[in-house]
């Protein structure tokens, strides 16, 4: 007997009203955002939140990001912070901020911490569903815990199958890597917990100096930011990294090469795959998870992947690839 499939909804007004109604009545719905697809649930409904953890196989100690429509809705779940005014230009957008939580936010969302991660997403479909449901929506990436995040609706059904009963089709995600996470939960201190589409430099231009939490430090505080665990975003196939423009190391077995762009300096191989036309890190990031997922189904022994220059979104691209390669 074949497994029942997930049901797809379109982004028509009727289907989005249906998605909002499902969320209001305690169901989970996968929704597109500008970063990756999220598995959304009412952030104030314990039964709905419990389903998110079950569907993803996510440890209860990994806190969820709460998505809201605007700063007024944000103030209902998090304590105000004067620094938010300086971040207004990044919202709606791919920026998550960690703040002191309001009492209404369940422990399941925050992993029992006094802080909550909040984001005002930009994707029109996600915003319509926020407006129609009238609820704050907790939405981790819609993938099995630890696997590569989904950047297309089909990735959600491929890896969660019927465990995720509803998926709204919203096309491919623009950024393709998860949101930037900025911790403002302690007065007078700003820390970058996860690099993403909103860069460290852009945030510092508005806020002044921001400390970058290193991988070693985040390992010690693993439950404060488990998205920072070394091995995360990982395909089953082994991944080996090489520097931008370098020659990939010699390797045996069936090897795929994932390159940022065509490389006239390298003899082209039959199993070369290109992430962008011109070598742009933006385009590379947009296609990275899709390519990793495709290559993971093709029986390669090794994926050799080219790093980007470590500036702009290249920092987030390199961060995700480095974690995909961690064993
Ligand atoms: P995901 O939505 O799957 O991209 O993962 C969400 C990530 O947000 C978590 O794994 C944490 O790294 C981070 N996060 C969520 N809530 C908090 C919080 N209260 N404090 C620090 N980090 C958080
Ligand atoms: Mg995730």
C-alpha cells in the first residue's frame, strides 16, 4: 500500500483562507518564506506546537522562531527594546531577533528559556496567512531535523511525505538560506547567532559593534542556539569543501563537483554542477539546498563543494556548507 501524499494548496485567496483556517484550528501547514519553507503552527497552541516537533523529529530543546505581521504583533510576544527602531529597515525580511519573551509564549516555543526568537517575514503568501489567521506562527524549517532545509514545495513533500498533511505551493525561495539571527536579549549587548541574508556589516551599520558567536562557543551553549550545532543542514552523502577558485583535491569513487560557476581553468567533468551563471554568492545560496538535495539522491560517494568569498551572503553560504560537511 502506498503512503498517502501531502495535500498541496495554491496561493489563491480561497486556498490561503483554507490554510489560515487550518492553522487557527490547530493544524500544521508548510508555508513558503523568502528564506526557506517553514512548517507553521499557531505559536500559542500547545497541541499544534507538539505536532511540529513530532513531524520534524526535532528535539524539544530546540526553540522555534515566531513569525508575526509587524512590530505591533511582535510586541504581543516579546518585550520592547529601543534598538528595534534601528532595525526597522530590515523588516519585513530575513532577520530574526532574540528578545525577552512575554508570559503568553509557551515553553515549547522557547525551550523553557526567558527569550523568544521573532521575525517579520516578507513573503506575500506567508504575510497573507498571518493576516488571515490573526495568530503568531511558529515555523521552523519544514524538513526532518538535521537534514537540508527545503527551498521548494516539492522538497517538503519529498522529505516529510504525508507526515506534513498540508503544503502551500509558493515557488522557489528567493534567498535559499535561513534567516540571520541576532540576539538582543541582554541590554547593551548584541550578538550574531547565525549568519544569513542580512549581513553582519549591514546590522553593524545600524546598531554599532555586534559580537559574532563562534562555533566553539555555540557548541558549549548548544541548547541556547541548537541551530548552531556543527552537524546540521546535512545531506547523507559526504561533503568535502575547497576554497573559491581552488582545484578540488583528488578523490576516489563516484564524485560530484558543486561549483559556484563554470571554471574555464578546470577540465569540465561529466558530474560537474553549477550553482550560478556568473559566480554570484546570492544565486549560489538560492540554489545550494536544491542542488545538495538532488545530488544526495544520485548515489555519489562524495560531493566536493566550492566555498564562496567570505563577504555578504557568502558568509551564510559558507556556514551552511561547512555544517553540511561536518561529521
Ligand atoms: P529553524 O527555524 O529550523 O531555522 O531554527 C530556529 C533556530 O532559531 C533554532 O535552532 C535556534 O538556533 C534559534 N532560536 C530560536 N529561538 C531561540 C532563542 N530563544 N534563543 C536563541 N536562539 C533561538
Ligand atoms: Mg531548521
